[in-house]
C-alpha cells in the first residue's frame, strides 16, 4: 500500500472528510476514517465475470505471476485480494475478523483447497512483492451466474462494503466474458454497482475483455478473412457497441497465452520442443492442428507428454504461432519466442487501456468513489446527510474539481439518469472517456490548429445548448461539457503558444 494520496482531488476529498468528521456520529466517523484510508491505497479493481471465463488466468497475467488458482476448487469460490506487500504471504480472513496465514503450495500458488469450513471464511488477502500491485490492487471474484449462490453471496459481501461497513471494496471493474455477451452478462455488469462504491459501472470505471479470443472460429465472423485475431477484434467491437455505455471499451485477449508468456511458465524446454515441431512437414503439422486429440496422439518425434504440456500452456493457436515464429527465424531464442507469444496474446492492449482508463484517472475515480461512500454513510441521518451534501456541492463548485463534475456527468449518461439524443450522449462519453485530447475531440491525427478551432466551436455550442435547448437535467450536464471543451481549448492554446 502506498502512503500518499492518489492526487489533488483525493487530497481535497480527504480534507472535506476531516472537516465533516467532528459533525457526525461515531459510527459515521468510523466509516469516514475508512474512506480516508482507501483514498491513500492503490486503486482497487475487481475482476468479474461468469464461471470459466478465465478470470483467474487473466489475473495471473496482469500480476505477472501464476499465483491465483484456476479451474474448480475451494479457493476459486472465494474473493481474493491481491495487493502489494514487502513479503509474499497469504492471509485467510474469517467472517469474525480473525486472520491466519495460509502457506503457498509447492508451485508457489494459493492452494486450490482449504482445510477449513468455507462458511467461516470471508475472503483471502494475498500480499505479493510484484511491482504492478504498488499502484493497483486486484480483486479476483468467484465466477458469477451458474456458480452456487454461496459463492455469489461472498462476492457481494466483500464488494458491497456499503452494506458491510459502509465503504466499497472496489472502485473499478474489469469484466471478463468469452465468445459473446449474453443477456445475463449485461445484467451482471449492470448489477455490479456494489463493486463501485454505489456508482453505476460505466465508461469512467469499467472495461470489458473478450477472453479466449483464440477459440473464435474466424469463418463465422464476416470480414475476418479467416484470421482469428481479426475475428476477435470485430466481435469485440460489436460487443463494445452492445455494452456501451456500461464499459469504456471491449478488448480481445488470449488469457492463457498471456499467463504462460508473462509469468515464467514458458520455459527453454518448451522452446526446444517447439523447435522440434517446426521441423515437421507441413501436411503433418496441419493435420495435428485440427484438434487437441490429434495434436497429442499423432506420430511425432516430440513425446506426447511434452505436447500435452505445450497444449496446456499455449493452446493450439499459441503452439501454431510459436512454431511459425521458429520457422520464420530459425535461431530465435527462448526469450524472443516468449515475447512473440506475449505480443500475440493481446495483453499489452489490455494493460494500455487499463493505464488510460484506470491508472491515469485513478485520482478522479478514487475521489468520486469516496464522495459516493460518504454520501451513503450519512444517508441514515437527515442532519448528517444535509451537511455532507452541502459540503460536497461546495467542493464540486471549485474550478479544480471540474474533473469530478465530468465524471459525474459521464455516470449520469451511462446510467440513463439523464437522457440525451444519441449523438450528444456519445459526445459526452467521448469527451469524458479519455485523457488524450485528440481522442476526446474525435479528431485523432488532425493538425493542432484544427483541434484548437474545434474545441472552441464545441465549447460555444454546448454553452448555447445549456442555456436555450436543454432540459434542466440536460443543462447541468451541458454546462460541464462546455467547460471541458473550454479547458481543452485553453490547454491547446497554451501548448501552441497562441
């Protein structure tokens, strides 16, 4: 855990909480203390999705270590929090608040099964020395949907800290699905408000990934031209449209390939086996790739057990990509082969989007989540509620708090709390959905003078709309968007010296 606040907005909220604390009761004050503690902690991202969607495999890839158990086991039915620690350790947190240390298994992973009654366990906390966890706490949740109701209840209990101790456990959501989004996936994502401090999941704090992209049949996707990755990108684009505005983006990824390449599971022995497979004639190789059974049973100099190991780490798509890489560069090293597999997995794209949507806006996300939490804490007492609401309005009225206003506007649009014509709603989501100015303006690749002119034009348009063409609710959002464009214009003018 870091000891400093995420940024100026988090610091402003912490000061507001300190001012309000003497004006509320002991129970609310204790919740306020937890809010401040969370403001000083890394951004907390819950990884959610249906059972067998590959969540834990993706968690391992993101952390850079194969530590989260995959498949079916007791530990996969528990919420696990992965956070930074000076020493690697696992703690089991009991429902009564007790804690005890859980040893890693022989492979350095969290054991798949516990020797205790799961009804006495709240969740697991894994402290790891991996650097990525200095800025991001990852919360691995049980698979939702077809999993047993007790596991879903454990997820809701930890993620809905508003009902448990009035402070949410996660501030952002990474939603994992495979093949296509189903109606219950949309319902689950919509219901994941509990994971985001009582705020709707939306483009501010939610990303989705289309996992197991290598299992997509490219011939079933129009425009894919037989290419698996192109098919996955097309499907991800369609799902992004279906889920908008619940998520900022949908990205294809091959979680197993990413996990094997990023966590050290891919070894020099695996590289040697792939070099041997690369020497097979093309007809035999194409036959072996027709199915997993043929790949492991076909007569071949590489032992069947070795091929099974490769299949478990890379799947058929990854094995084929690796063999093609060897054939293209016969002297390729094991390290270079690993990097080629990592590039093929799509993990870099997911990480880049996490950085753009979550890390780059951690200050605003955490501050907005904290404001939602203190509002929920004070909801039970009318006097406390009024004092908190008045203080928040004063904070949001300051120019430096504009980012919070913009995040609020995005949330209102995403939740359909404020309805607008589709083109205007899309514009609000675009302006607030990125930290990159050309992307905010929808003018990527255009020259600076065009960006300056467009930002000023749209600032004027939204000001007029707020004054003359909007409903009161729309006007509130429009004023925020007007100011966003105006600030962009000022920033562009300053950068150009104009």
